[in-house]
C-alpha cells in the first residue's frame, strides 16, 4: 500500500485549484444559470449572434469570416448575407419544420444550414427535412454535435454531397479561439467570448477540471500499488457513507415525530420520509381532515401558504414542500455526515421544526385574513 498516495493526489488538486482560483475559471454565468446545455437559447443564439454582421458585438462580418475559414468555405458573399435562428419553413403540404441556424447568401441565394445538437436525439428524418427545405440551394448542411462524429444520419446520396459533421470539441472551439484573438481591442466583448469558450471546453470535457482529473487518474494508475491503495480508499469511503446515511435515517426518525394541524377545513400533515435516492426528505402534505390516505387537496390558499415559507408555489401535485436534509452529491453534506451524524441530525431537526413553525404561522395568518 502506498501511504503517500493521498499526499500526491492532494498536491495535484491543490495545484489545479490554485490555478482555478487565480484565473477565476470556476465562475461561469452560463453554468450558474443552468444554460450550458441549452441548444436553442444558449448555443444557437450565441453562435448566430457572433456570425451576424449586424450583431451587437460591433465587429461586422469578422467573426463570420473566421467561421468560414475554420470550415473551409470560400464560395460565400460575406458582405451580403443574413443569419436566422429557428426559421419556420414549409417543406410540402402539411409538413413544416424549424431550422436551427440558417445563413443566407443574399447575392447567390445559396444557404448554409446548421443542425445544432447538444445531447438530444435526432428526430425522424430531421436531416432530410433540412435538405428538403432548401433543396438545390444548399452550399453546406452542417450537423453540429458536441464531439467529433464521422457518420451521416442518412443514406441519400444527394444529401451526402452537401452534408458535413462538425463539432464543438474541435471546430467551434477553434473558431472561438480565433474570435478571442480578433476581439482583443474590445475587452468587454472579448471577455464574454472567453466565457463562452470556457463553456465549450466544459461541454466537450476539455476544461481545467478535465486536466485535473487526468492528472489524478495518471497518478492512481502509475503502478499497481497506487491503484490498489485507491481501490481500498474508495471502498472504505463508500461503506462509510452507506453506514452513516442509515444511521442518520434511524436517528432523525427517532428525533422527529410526524404530526398535523388544522388549516381551514383541511389538515397540514408533516412527516419524515425515508428515501432511497440521492436525497433524504422531510415534507409537508395538505390533506382532507378525514382522509386517512392523505390525498392532496388543490386549493388556492396553498400558494399563499407556501410562498413565505418555501419561496415558491406548490412543488408539485403531491406535496406542499420538502426540506432536503442531505444531498449525496454534495461533498460538504457527506463530510458532515461522516464526521458527526449527531450534529447533522440536530441541525436537520432545528431546520425542520423551524419550517413547521413558519407553516403554522402562515396558516394562522390566512385563517384570520379569510375570516
């Protein structure tokens, strides 16, 4: 067993973390907003805006020129074109479709079509519908996907003649790198393109976190002793986590009691719920006073009740709201759990009882207001 493995891995993580902190690359607004995987409103819109000669970036057709160079397209008038997203076209009687990105040469009538795919599956005859929309006028029909892919999703020869796979991993990354260099004179725009570039690196698994993972993997697989040590540590952590979660479930159930209180002609019912997923839940139900099965009641007062307590409307049709006491994907939660279960039980109990009191206060307020 290699007793130095943990120190070696800690050094790798420390070195990369210092770089992340120094550069600030861990902060990305698109990731924070949950938009990094959105084909239409993130990627199609950003790409189209950069390609547009009248775009808000104020660089005219410069970025479009770099795009054509990356994709080796020469027969296109870069001084007279337009860029459209989600163009709604009629293919034939009764058949219509949306095209992700359409670039039209207004001089020759030729078009470049881009089908943008992040992780979604192809719709039936999607490439065929793209082709039929501009049959005869297509200069290129690009299938843009995250990673490099060589196959054409159709066997029609006439489509294969204009079809080409391109990727975020290679083509969009290279194009954005050139856009960053070209936009250096306008720092505000330059930095925003850099943010999108980092998003593409993350999307295609090429960013600094991937680099750190690879360094750790190389250290673990450096020799069998390292690998065996890592396996032992992983097994120990897994067993410890399972043991502590089960202990937490038992202790929180013993620490809290299920209960209820009146809400007009209904009852608020709260309970500790054991869950086998990545969370352990505590929750509130709105039920009929005489309903032993605790079926949900839809009531306009529910929203009035929930908003001040949970900061949102009804979570869904089955309950008023949950408190997530443990998230198994959150390392801080798991560390706290493994370090001292009793502390986490006490924190969860205080949090849950606080919510109960808030709901009771909201109920009393609504009862008084309605009366």
